[in-house]
C-alpha cells in the first residue's frame, strides 16, 4: 500500500474551527433570542445560573454544544469581571 491509499484528512483543524464557530453562534443566538437582548454581555449572573442549570439538565456531556456554551460564557465573563 502506498501512502496515497491510507485515509488522510489534511487541514482537519479548519473543519474543527468551523464547528466551534457554529456552536458558539447557535448558543449565542438562542440565548439572545430567549432573553430578548442584542449582546451576550447584557446577561446577568442570575440568568447565567439559569442557563447553566438548563445546560446541565438538557445537554449531553458529549454534545459539541457544550463548547459553544463554554465559549459564550467566557465572553460574558471577560466583559463582566466585576460581577
């Protein structure tokens, strides 16, 4: 067998980055739509408690959406360090 016969996925990281961006966008959009806000930084700490509770109850630990929730939370946290 030549190297050409073996499976290869060149630049798979590009697809991973795409999936990460999509997960972030989906989570951010769902949260903003639910709370009727324009920007994720407008959320309160209490709203994040509710969001995390929902996530724990409804999102499988293996779901790629967990990455989206974590990334959205990190953005919120960086902009609300005093909370």
